[in-house]
C-alpha cells in the first residue's frame, strides 16, 4: 500500500511541476506550485518525517505561495496603470 | 464497536468530499462550483473529524478544536471567494434581480 | 551582458545540473550500500542518554546540531534584512479590501492562530513541530490581519525589529552561557526533567522558544515588506 | 578560550544592533579588533580542537591548526583594516550587517570540520556577498547581485549534491571521519562526489570555466567591497577546496587536472585584464590570475610550493586590499572607476600607494610579493616543472604591461585636480604598504609560519576520533 501511495504522490508531483512550468496563466502556475507543496507534504508524511512535512506545509505551500501571489499582483498593477 | 462506527463515519465523510470534488469539476460557473465545494466539503470534513473522535476518543479535545476551526474558516473563505467572484464577473440571474448591487461593497 | 545571454547561460547550467543529477541518481541507485540504519539507532541511544527529549528530531536540530540551527537563523535574518533594505519605502497596501466579514473573521481567528503557533513552539520537543514551524504559523496570523485591514493595520515595526534582534541575541547568549558555565555551546545548564513532560529537555526548549519568537517576528516583517512594497 | 567565539561574537554584535544603531561603525571596528586579538592569542595553543554538543559521529568539530590560523589572522586583519577605513564614512547599517556576516561566514568556513556545517557557512558568506554587491542600490548593483545569486544557487546545489552523496554512502559528515572512510566508496561514485564538490567550490573560488561572472560582480559593487571579495571570500573557498582535496587523498591525475585549471585561470584572467579598461575590472581579473597561480602551486601537493602559495595568499590579500581601498577613495570622489580618471587628478600619495601595491602584486624585489612569487618559481623549478615556470614568467609580462599602463595613465595628467585624502586614510594605506615592504625585506618569520602551515595542511592534520 505505502509504495503504491509513494509512486502515486510522486507522479502527481511530476504533473504539478510540469503544469507549473507550462501553464500560460501565471496564476495557474502559482496554484500548481501550491499543489506541489501539498504533494510534497504528503510525501514527507509517507516517509514518516512529520516535522519536515509540517515545515513544508507551512512554508512551501503557505508563505512561498503568498510571495508569488504578491509578486503577481504587483506585476499586474504595472500592466494596467 | 465505536471503532467500527468511526470508520463508517469517516467513509461517509470521504464520500461527501468526493462529491464536492466532483461538483467542483462538473459545475458550470464559479458560484455554483462554490455551492458544490463549500457545503459538501464542510460537512465531509466534520464527519471525518467525528469519525476520528469515535475511532480514538482520547484525542477528542484536539479534534474538537479542529472541527471548530474548520467551522470558522471554511464559510468565511467561501464568502470572501463569492464576494470577489461577484465583483469580478457578477452572477447569472434570469429575472435580472441583483440584491447585492444595493449594498456598498 | 544582456538578458538573452544570461538566460542562455542559465539554461546551459540547468542542463548541466540535470544531467549530472540524473547520472548521480542512476549511479547511486546501483552503487550505494547505505549504512544509515545503524545511525538512527545510535542517535536514539545518545538522545535517550543525554537530552530527555521525546522528539529526537528536535534534539538533533537544537542540540546536536545547534550550531547549524544558529547558522540557519542567521541566514534567515540576513535574507530578511536584505528584503527590508531594498523594499523599505512602503506606501500603500496591496490588498485594500474592506470586507466586514473578513475583518470580523480575522479578529476571531487571530488569537486562535497565535495560540496554535505558541502550542507548536512549546511542544516542539514532544511532538512534531518547533520554533521554525510555530513561528511561521504565528506570522500567518499577522498576514491574515494585513489581508483584512489593509492600510489600517500597522504593527509597530520597531517592536518587531526589537523582538527579532533580542531573541536572536538571546539564542547566541544561550550558546555563550553554555560555553562559559558548561563545557560546550548550548551545554545543558538547566535541569533535564523527565522525558515526555512539558518542562523537559532543559536548554532545548529555550532554544526553540527563541527561534520561534525570532522566526515569527522575521516572517511578519517579511510579509509586511512584501505586501506593502512600493511599485517595483 | 573557545573557537566558537569567532562565530558567536559577531552574531551577538549583529543581533544586538537595535541597542546601538547610531554607532555601528565604531562597534564594527571594536568587534574586528577584538577578533584579531583573539586570533593572535591563539598562537601558542595550536592546534586547537573543539567539539559542539555531542561526540563523534554527530559532533560538529571546529579545528584551528597552523594553516587555518594563518588565514583566520589574515581575515580578521583585513576586516579590521576595512572597518577602520569605513570609520570616517559614518554609520552604514547595510554595510555593517553584510560585512560582519561575511566575517562569520569565512571564519566558519575555515574553522569548521563538518561538511554540512561548512555548507551553512558557505550559504552565510554567499548571501552576505549578494547583499554587499547590491549595496549601492542602483541598476548595475541589482543586476550584479541577481546574477551573483543565480550563479551562487548553482554552486550550492552542486555542493549539496556532493554532501548528500557522501552522507548516503558513508553516513558521516565530519571531514576527518570522511577521509578515513572515503576509500570505501565505489570509485565512480568517488569521482562524482569530487566533481560536484569541485564545481560547488570552484564556482565560488572563481576558477576557470566557472568564473564568467566575476568581473561583472566586482564592477557592480563598491571598490571597498571588492577588497573584501578578493581578500576574504575567494581565498576561503580556495582553502576549503584544497583542504578537502588533501584530506581525501585525490589521485595524481585529479591533482594535475586542478593544476591545469589553475594555469588556464591564470592565462585567461591576465589576458582579459590586459584587454579591459575599467580599473575595477582590471583588478578583478588580476585577482583571478593570482588565484590561478595559487591553485597551480597548491595542486602539486608539495610542502615548499604550498608554503609559497600560502605566502602569496597573504601578500596578495594585503596588496589587493590597499589597491581596492585606494580605488574606493578615487571612486567616491569621481563617481567612476574607468581608468581615464587616473589622468584627471593630482594626488601623489594615492598614486604612490597604487604604484607600490601594484609592484608588490607584480613581484618586484623589495616587496613581499616578490618573495612569494620567487619561492613559487623556485619550488616549481625544484620539481622540474619548467613549463609552469616559463608560463608564469611569460604571463607576468602581460601583468606588468597592464599595470604600467595604469600607472602611466597617472603620470600624464598631473596637476589638474587636487584630491584631498584624510590623514587617517593615509595612515591606513601607508600601514599596508609598509607591511608589504617589511615582509619583503625580512621574509624569514613569515616564510617559517607559512612552511609550518603548509606542513599541517598537507599532513592531513588528522583529528583523533
């Protein structure tokens, strides 16, 4: 069961990473990035590292995404003054 | 006995979560998608929490806090999402009544 | 050097990196005979003897490798100082929403989130969590207020900087005290207590407390700088 | 006396910053002088070994032996000189934070004997270097800092890859323990580890092929920052690289490869210096050239040559600091560092400083640079590496050509514009040149120190487990 879950999580991580790179709308990229963070949280949990998982959930999916969202808003403001 | 009940409750909760995800996938526009996702997922998560309490009763305090937190945040974020979605694109209404227009947003 | 050349260069470097990593992974999969199992056992043994901390990860992070943690805290300090230096002229808030529901929600949730962060920090030696995670959680409560109140919410930057600096100094002083009173950095100058209770672990808990306070203040400052940045 | 004070004291000074925010420049001077005194008091108790927290295999070990002591003293000396130089320019928070952190980073790099801890200090020094590059807060500075950051990210990725492979295969991070068990690793994996460590440190130590970014960084940053970069940053990475190389007993062919890289660095850098017309670029490339010679000399793993290389590190650091600080005075006055500015002013003192330090850089007799270069050449000759001797002599001609071009630029425009130099700066720069002159006239004590250092560096300075 666990190996299967690990492989499934890895595949979804791959999908999220590819989507983050290739999606046209930057907002979708940020969303995929957040998905990537959540996926890696699950992966760390599966590898029984709850400390790392907690850090990844808070920093990777939370603060990291916030920085991207802010950057996105700033650049959009620039485009339409 | 209680363990069995907890598992059943968790299963029902997971089913609700699946339904909400399905609704998110199938519904046509933002507001109806939110209709599907928020209510069903709130109920689903609460059922899962309840099931967990039945499964391992010694965690009741933490799980209760979790449920409270979900109850506080989920409707709030849904309302914010709805507001911003309305401000961006309005909503479809066949008889052209827009009650939100009178409110100052 | 123009942008195009820089980009081409970075693509080249990325290609190099990826190929080396793939080769490395393929190589390691076949070549490795890991001795890792023995390390975990030794570590748990040492941990049970010397620190009385239920969460062995915590004792590695704060005690065995306390110096690394100190270094990481100063890296964080340095990067946030850099951000603050180059974004310090804040003019207006990016999120100017005046949503009453959000404001009330933020008011209700703020103490709860801070409480949760404090819990994560103080229970770092018992359960997963600790200073870094709890600090970021506390900072997220402040981010919520930034989002809800827009321009009307300004936490005192002076207080934030002061708490950040003083908690960092407290961390270093703890190390120096260990050197002076004990024989090595972060030496156990407090009583250890019994494993599994809230007041166990001696210095380790204090280290996480300082780290948590510092990270919370730093992350709040960072998000404030990002959200209230002038037009770049 | 604990070695950790070299890390803890600056950090404490940094975190207590809000208490004395108006007097940062004074605190900086006091801090650096204290550290210099501490480093000097360690002379009689070498070698020193200190463990952090637990015992091996999880311990972080700090080791101060002859070689790292020499570098530590040099670093604290340079830091003190630079902070004394900035005393006149008043309170600069960003400079204080970044330079103090840089000091923490480089001292940790040379003191620490734990690979992951070295990585932490690597990151600290890198991030403070980015901050130092962006100190001027203009477009050029930001461009340079971002480029530096991208390159630095690659360096740390490769370094982490190497560290990960080592930890996965032998399960220890202490350098001494790694040296004992490194032979057990499969040879192909060994090669991969060495390659990634080489790329990681080579990018930061500004070696050939990995140094395309250096001149831009120096040009984007202030000149006084350039002195920190060329005297502290690249030297510490080079030290760690060769420290690891000697400890891990790399094969002769890999050492030859390193020597080749050094020679290539030397040739390419001196040619680029000859071609450029911006004084900061010229000095940046000349730093690269010196790093090339040092790499070449160290790659022979020979006691005499390594001593000579250490001597070159010392003299080059002092000479470059003097040069860059003099350049900084010019730059503050003219807001440009193109070499044409040399023709526009009349400042016999600065001209003298630049000329004398340049002569030491070139290796002209009464200066310490001469002793260093001569002992490198004799060392190479005693190993019958006549090709390398010829190369160094030949390329030194190019070095001479561009340095003299710079100096004749000086002479042409006498008397146009007077440049006032404060007496404290005169004292400081004069002290550095006198240091070079003194060690050039009486090289024996310094040479002995360098020989002892080289012996301890080559002897593997094994920490007993």
